[in-house]
């Protein structure tokens, strides 16, 4: 598991971004892409980050490969294409900026749920519950808070034996929670349960017992068709308060021991489910199923071999261990979720993975 920022560093960055960010509502015929791939909104010019470039291309229907090729090799052609489509069918967009850069290009119905409000709502709850914040980070895409209750722990037989084979090694795990949010349209506000392994500090995230909230609301009104800065309103603040209260309640109830024990029972079963096919082929199948690149696939295989546990549980651990090897915190968090998905596979789906059989993108339900 990647540790990211300390709590003090995270709080400082959340505060800095809160004070530095600006939101603009504008019609697309009031927006111009410049040849240097900056975006002119009215009379102001902003550089554009990669995520916002992807959102612009998607909204205008320009294929990603073609958009990226123009951006890299012919920015004048990219500007010509983008500007033509911006003006063909004018619509309103929410443009989120930070530090003089466009960080998101979104629908005018996008409802910002701010990281600063989320932190203010949940950090006191984590402290009141005496949870340990084991990892936190704020990236261009998401805010992450990962907390563990180390007072609750269970043992899982890891499938490896010592000496004469009669002594089993156990992994000690504790319940975890992952709270995350995107201010830039990269997924929902979510609260998800997980398990944290004490010895190797691996984290796995599960889809059950989670809360997810989409960033959708009423359209933002553009008065007199002028570009305007979107400011927080009392009405929106009052509505958001209900959401943050709900998040607090979900966090408070996330460490139910009965729910945790049920999850542990599901994990224990996987220690006796062997990988049937060649492990190399199983990892290749898994990589295709979950969209891993060659470097990521190689890391999973290496960790599977090092773990010396050719079972479903061993594959689960190899994937969550790989998260620590990845440079991107966002991608590492994806791998923690993939680990949980391995446990959540149905019997028929696990059979496909274990035997590396069929089409990995069309696994049985």
C-alpha cells in the first residue's frame, strides 16, 4: 500500500487548493483553444491538464487516439478541430481551474462536492472512532482517505506451511475503510469497506457495504449568456450538508464486526481454491480481464511467485502487493480494488480465471 501524504500535508494541500481554485460557466462558443493547446475563456487563458484534454475530446466526439496525435504532432490542427466543434452546437460547460490550469471540462449539470467539505465532515469522525489513517493522498483526479481499526483483527490461513508441513502461516487482517472523492469528474464520492493485512500492509477494497454519490444536480444558470464565475451558494451548502451528514453516518457504521466477519469468511474460502492452469497464463488472463498493462502484469506475476501461494488467495495478495510497486497513487488504488474483485468473483468466474479459459473480457456471470 502506498502511504501518500501525512495528515498535516494533506490538510495543507486541501486548504491551498480550496483557496486557489476557480469555477467558470461559459458557452462553448465563448471558449477557444489556442495553438499552444491552452484554453481561452473570454479574455483569460489557461493551460490544460491531461484529464481536461480527455474530457474535451470526449465531449466533442473526437477519438482519443486522433486527439492525442494532433496534440503531440500538430497542435494547430487540434485547435482548428476543437474550435470548429465548439461553435457548431453551442452548449454550456463548467470549467474547473486550479493554479492557472484547466483541471476539468464538465457538464453544466456537474455538481461539485468539495474535498475540503468532505475532509471537514469525516476527519473528526475518524478521530472519534480512534481509527488510524494509514494512507491519504490528493491527486489531480481524486482525494483518498484510507483508515483502519487495528483493534479488530482476524487470522486467515495463508496456505503456506513451515517445517514438517503441520504449521500453517497466518495473515492477520483488520477492517478498513476507503473514502474518496473527485472534484473533476473522475468517479463518484464513495465510501467503501476493505481489509488491511498487518504484516505486509496490503489493502483490498470491496464493493459491498459502500456508499456512492454522483456529482449531478440542477443546471447552473448562465445569466444573460455572460461568462460567470460559479460561487458557492447558501442553497447548495444547505443541500450538501445533508450529504455530508450521510457520509458521516456511513463511516460510523462501517466497522460492524458481523459484516467484517462475513467478509473474512469469504476470504478464508479462497485459500483452498487452487490455480489450476499455468500461473503465467492465469496472470495473463487476469491482466486482460482487469485491464493491466505489461509492466503491471509482470509485477503481479513476480509477486505471485514470491508469495509461493498458487491459490485464489495468493493471486489476491499478489495484486494488492503490486499496488505498492506502482508510481501512480490513483493506479495503486485501482489495484487495491481489483484485489477485492478477485475475492468477489462468482464460482463460474473464478473457474474461468483459474483455468485461464474463454474470453477474459466476456467471463461467465
